[in-house]
C-alpha cells in the first residue's frame, strides 16, 4: 500500500479559484442552512443565489484585472487555467445564473413551491460549467461536465407534477450519458496515443514526435469521439434530437438555464480543447466542424419554421445559434492564417452576449406562458400580447430582433464577429451559409412577432410581470441594447481574449 | 466624390437629420400613454423640423462642388475601424431633401385611423433609418441603417395595411434581409481585403474606394454580393415579386414612403457603393444589369397594363421606372448618371403622389378596383386635374419633371448601351399606354350611382397635392438648379470610374 502521507498535493492559489469557491459556498449554504431552517421568506432563496453570483462575478472581475496585468497562467498543478477566455465565460455563466434565479423565484412562488434545492442546483451546475471552461485537462473537464450534466438532469425533471418534465429529465439523462461515454472513450484513446490528458501537453506530444500512422488513426478516432461528445452536449446536428423535447418539457426557467449556462460551458470548453490540444490536427477537424456547423445551421433554422410551440421554436433557434458559434471555431481551425485568433474572440463574445439574450427571451416566455404545459407554450399564448402590453411586447421584440441579428442589438455584434472571423480566414462559403440560415431563422422570429403585434388576443387579461422577473428581463434587455449601440464596451475587453493560458 | 474637398461644418446638421427623427420617435412613443392627444403634434414638430433642416441643407449646399459637404465623423467602434461618418454630395443631396419633405407630408396628410402612437413612432424611426442610409459614408453604418429600416416598415405594413398585410410584410422583410445577408459578407470581405492595401482596418467607403485595389476576381464576387442586396431593394427583375404585394397591402403612407424613398436606397446603393467601390466589376456585370433593367421596364409596363387594382398598377409602374434608373446608373456616362439621380427624385415625387391619390380614392370609395370606378372627372374635376398632372409627370411628358430624368437617361445610355436603350424607349410608350388607359377608365365616362358622390379634394388634400404639383412643374420647367448641384459630383464620380477602368 502506498503511504498516503508521502502524497504532496499541488500548491493552490486560493484567490485564483475564488469564483469557484464562492459558488460552492453559496450552494452549500443554500442546501445546508435551507434544509435545517424553516421556510425562508419569499424570494430569499433566490436572492442568496443572486448574491452568490454577484460575488463570483466580482471576484472574476478582480481576477480579470490580475490577468490583464500579470498575464494568463495555469492553476492547481496545471489542471485549471486562468485567462480572459475562461473569465469571460465565468462572468457570462454567473450573470446567467443571476438572471435565471430571479426568474425562477417568481415562477416557483406562483406555484407555491419555492425551495432551496433548485437554486443550489443552479450553483452546482455553474461550478461544473466554470470548471469545464477553465480546465486544462481532459479528465478535469470531464469532472466539470458531469457536475454540470447531473445538475441539469435533476433540474430538467424538477417539476414533479408534470410528466413532461419527468420525461425531459429522463431523456436528457440517457442521451447525456451516451454523450459522456463517447467523450470519455475519446479521452481514453487520446491518452493511449499521447500518454497525457493535459491539453497543453497533448499539443506538445502531438507536435514533438512523429506519430506512426496506426496511432494517428486511433488519435483521430479519439478526437472524433470527443467531438461527438461535445456535439451531443451543445446539440449540433445530427446530434440535436433531444434538444427540442428536453427544452419543451423542462420548466421554462430551467430551459433558459440550459440554453445559456449549458451552451456557454460546452462551447467554450469545446473551443479550448480543440484550439489548445489539437491544433496540429486542425486540417482534419476543421473540415468536420465546417460540416457540423453548416448542418446545424440548416437544421436549426429550417426545422424551426414548422414548430408551433414557442419553446420548441426557441430550442431550434438555440441549435442554429450553436451552428453560428461553430463558424468561429471553424475560423480558428485555419492555423496558417494570421487571423485565426479572431475566431476565438468571436466565439467568446458570441457566447457571452447570447447567454444574456437567451435568458431574456425565455424569461419573457416564462412570464407569458405561466406554466410549462404545451397549451400554455403554444404560439397562441403570445397572440395580441403587444396590444395588451406594449412594453412587454416591445421587450420581446427587441430580444427576437437580436436573435435574428438585427443591427443595434447585441445579436448583431455577435453575428458580425463570427462572420468577420470566417471571412478573415477565407471561409466565405460558411459565412454565406450562416447568413442565409440567419434569414431563414428570422422567419421564425417574425412569426412570433406577428402573433404578438398583428393577431388579436383571445383574452384581454393582462399578464402580470412580477418584480424579480421584471428586474431580470430589464437587465437582459438593457444589456442587449447597450452592447448593440456601443459594441466597443465588450470589444475593448475581449481584444486579447485569444491569449490562452499555456504556462 | 473626392474626400479632400470635404468641409467641416460647425453645426452637425447631418447628424441632426438622423438623430432628430429618432428622438421624435422615442418621444412620441413615450407620449402615447400619458398624452395621446399630443402624439400627432409631436410627430409633426419632429418631421417638420427635419424637413426644414433638409431645406436649409439644400440652401447651404455649395453648388458646383463635387466633394462631400457637411461631413461629420466620429469614431464609433474603434476596434473594427467603424465610425459615424456622414456626408452629403450632389448624388445624395436631393434624396435627403426628398426624405425630409416626404415624411412631414405623409404625416400631415394621411390619417392612420388607429393606433396613432405606434404608427407615428414607426414612421419617424423609418425616417431616421432612411436619412442615415443616404448620408452614411461608412459601410458598417450604411448596413446598419439599410437593415434597421426593415423593422419600422415591417410594422407599418403589418399593422396598418390591408387584408393580406401579414403575408406582404413578412415577404418584404425576408426578401430584403436575404439580400442584405450577402451584402454583409461582402462588406466584411471588402474591408478585410482593403486592409491589405490600406494597412488599417476601416469601413470608410471613400478611403476604400480611393485607396484599395481588388483583384479582378475578388472585385467581381464582392460586386455580386452588393448587387444582390440592391437588386432586391430596387427591385430589379426577377427579384421584384415582393414589391407588388408590399405596395398593395401597405397603408397609403407606407406605400408613399416605400416608393418615394425606400426603393431609392437600392439604386443609390448601386451608385454609391456598388459602382464606386468596384467600377471594373460593375462594367463587367453591366450587360446582365442592363438586360434585367430593360426586362423590368417592359415587364413592369405590360404587367401594369393588365392590373385591375389601381394600386397594383402603380406598383408595377414602379418596377418599370426603376428599370430606367438602373439603366442610367450603369450606362456610366455623365448624362445618364445625372439623369438617374434626377429620376430617383422624380419617381419619388410622382409615384409618391400617385399613391397618395390612389389612397384618397380608396378613402372615398373603399375600393381600388378600376372596374368599380368611373366618370370621376365629372364629379371631382380638380382631383382629376391633379391626377392628370401627376400621371403625365410619371409618363414623362416634356415640361414636367419626369421628362428631364428619362430624357437624360436615354441620351446618356445610347452611347454605351444602344440596343438596350432602344428597347427601353418602347417602355416610355407603354407607360403612356397603361397610365392613360387607366385614367380613361377611372375618370372618363358617366359616373354611376356609387361614383357620383365622389368628393372633391378638400383644403388639406389640396394643399398637400399642391406641394407635389409645384415640385413637378418646377423641376420640369427649370431643372437647372438641380443639375448644377448634381452634375459636379456625378462628373467626379465618372472620372473616378474611368480612372479605375483604364
């Protein structure tokens, strides 16, 4: 037996992982104190999750400044990274947690079932997400992925009264399990070829010795399986089947959470793995990403057209957004171009902007649809909304136009960035496909707008917008417009996003 | 179009022309809830002030100068080399003035009937977008304005239009957006390629046009990407199918603006961006564009002849007229391009007025079917008289504005596009045919019972139409002031093109 006392852990810079610790503390307090005390006053559970995310955001901002001054670095013995790319992702994730918690509180209070667990799960999911995006090791990444996924399975099934929610949770669990298995097998094969799971060491290993052809096949299969695992998680076509069902069945705030936090985490992690670990094989995976991206764009935008349920529509729209983000990854695969780094920046900006946008959109859906039954979420629920409530209608219109990529909204800034990165490396065909799909997708958003503005409502009953939801939706719409008018605000921050931590 | 002669004005009049309607729109939207009775007044003040500013711009514009005047430039997105860069020259001047004048007329003259607040708010937002499109000298800014215009127009058609309004509005939005999707890729590629020559990333159209040189192949692809967007907007055959629907279903105010200024964003875009940035590619693509323009002229005329709906007839006549403008634009001779610029304004005035008149007919009779109307001349002679003048201006009768533009286009195009011009001339005859025939059916004959109570123009409508008729007559009889302001810019534009294609 090994002598455990001889084991020396890596030195840990506690301050550098403080956002993670803050989230963990918040989750533990909610769970522990929440279960030991009587029911807290209304909204307190939610507000403590909000406070936690605010602290985590503040700590990330402090770290951001440190990274700006001292440069990016590796943490915890090289298993985690501290760079702007990870921090931007963390901030986006925590901001999404903040918004979703606010919306959830109103949603659950309406049903009289507010409880601490759901917020604790948001926070643990956020921990998993933050670990994913800042991991420099495939095994650590897997840990983060599982932490995130397990929380999401529970969240999807958290509405115990609805069978649809149960079904969504189970479906997500089974397919998510598949994805994890693919991912893990890919990691194993890659490890078999290179003898390491550290992203940076993988690159060194792959570039420093001449791999024999047999090994290269195994390596490519490994990379392919990792990609498939990610493709399931971010719902790229043809691995997107679960998304509409799960998005539809899950309670709407949870859907917002999956579409924002889940997507951000998986996409940023995907980006990091491929750019840091496998740049030497970018000729191989670049093509695959191109095909996946084009397929995802087409499926997401075309299939959305025939949907009648608003959550399904938005599920497909989120699929097409993932396709858009992959356009940036494809750009980053052109290693011989000086502009390959643009792709990385574009993806970072896109996910950060999209996170707030999608939470805002689903926030309005939560408020309007009241519950997650399929009738309540049909497009009919939105009929005449803007006539009865012009402000709510206008806010939703801003979100929809932003999703469609109209100028003067954050959605345009995001799209412009990825298209620019694609054009800069000469991927014109993908840029054109993406833009054409954006037009097709716009039809879906127009349909929702038609319902809101141009159809007559069945009822004149007004939808009440509770206080916290109001704050969340207001924050999201302000952010969407602010970045739309002044993109410099985010572009200033992200100019050196491409400098990933390597030592 | 030489940047060197641009002058900096103390009062940012061009920015005011864009920002004022935008502010007006926000104020109107806010007033709606608390003080609905002030909404129309607010819209009026905002649009009249903008109109007055545009007239002041016309007065202060130095004729005989070719370069951009009143230039205002502020850095907007430094990372991407994007600035708020506005400027006006002879090519855009009259389009800006037209935009300034047309909107207050529409706001005064046409009653939206319901939801005044949002109607006026969208209208003013539309004005801001159109102004911005005509003034922008930055590719990004132009794209933003070009695209943002869709939103208010979509809501105007969808919210205040006729039976098929949702279909028409959606079609309009998607068609135009599809066109500009290609343009966005084109713009980004233009900037990326120009960066290699210029050394800096910039969206400044003047800098790119003067400083960057594109390979023949690249320029062609880029030109195509721009041309698709503009061809949809103009609209050029075969991309025109959204137009009859949009026009017919739009409320009168929407139609007037759509025909008056919105379509000009396409023809203007061809000149300012397509040809200016890629002269060689434009000349390469010319035969195709000439052919499409001429097909548009003939097809639009024939289709107009066969329409039963008066508004649809005017819509198809637009397709024909815009064919002439495209023909003139790509003939690339001084006369033809001057003619095209004048014709852009003329078409805005005369077709705008025609849509207004058709709108008035609809208000009175609740039908636009030509077969339902008869003998209006007897009951409403002044109305018929105004209609005649406007119609003849659209036909291109000498002495009225339409003649000046069409004549210059045909003369100027004869050199470089002889056979196309000859065929296009047939279109002039056809225009007389369909408009006169329509006039005959609607205004001649004995009025039946329904038509005998047709009301004469009232004072407000009379004043409104008087403005149009005055412009029609003035431009037709004395086009010199207009030519003096347009020609220097056009000449320098032609020089630029010739210098690039030698």
